[in-house]
């Protein structure tokens, strides 16, 4: 298992607007990492391609 990170879009705490944060997941490959992030944060909220963390 490898650690991947990607920018994801989440709602602000006040409920108005969104912000971008880094999220990390453990996955076998980049595709699996994106699928996990989309399952957690919703489809279309993963910005870019997850990158491997060293």
C-alpha cells in the first residue's frame, strides 16, 4: 500500500462557499486513490490526479 495525496473541494465551516484542502489515502495505485477520495468527498470534488507521497 502507498500513500497518495490530492486537493479536494470541501464546504467552508460557515456553510457558504468552498475551500480546497489536501487529503491523503492509502491505496494500491493512482486510480484506486482517486476512487477512494471520490467516495469520501463526492464525485467531482477531487481536483487533479492524486500524487504519491514519499
